[in-house]
């Protein structure tokens, strides 16, 4: 397996950065408006992504992208923004040890959406893993 092209490597990177996002976000929203914090975070993401696109010479003309990509990327952006707004407010109000695991219920929800909307095939490992994620989130949230 070529590690540079492995989905697993990038998924693990995402998990590690998401954990840091929770930690830094919790520290960052202390004493400020959570919506302003989300805006600042968004500006940083915009700058970092533009820098990566520039360094790798990956810019493309927007007119060359298919319309369905635009529609789904805009919808994804809206969902991301709403998720971040909710997440930062939750971090401001609650402990990171409860907020972050509840946020990760998105994994179980994504599994269900993959099955229902994308027609992905259910497997026992995916089913058991999804149930364990939900059970773990409920244990953390309720106890």
C-alpha cells in the first residue's frame, strides 16, 4: 500500500487534527462570541487552503467545474458552516470530554446516509462499529 495515497493515512490525519480542533477550539472560544470564533477559524482555513493550492499549482477555473460539483460543494459548505457554528457554541457551553464524542455521532449518521443515499453495502464490521460509536457517545453524554 502506497502510504501517500492511502485513504487510511488521511483519515487518521483527519482524526488527529479533529482532536486538536476540539482542544484549540475550546481554548479559543473562552470569553469571546462563538460565531466570531467560527469566522476567524474560517478565514484561517481559507488562507491555508489557498496557500496549499498555490504551492501545488492546483488552481482551476471555476467555470470548468461540473454544475453538480458546484451544487454539492455549496451544500457541503453550508452544512460545514452550520456544523462549526453549533460545535463552537457547544464547546463554549460544555466540556470538551462530552462535546467532542457527541460531535462524532456524525460518523454513525454518515454510515446511515452512505447506506441510504449512496447505496453502500452494509457489512457486519460497519454495523457493529456504528452501534459502538452510538453506544459510546450515549455513555459519555448520559453518565
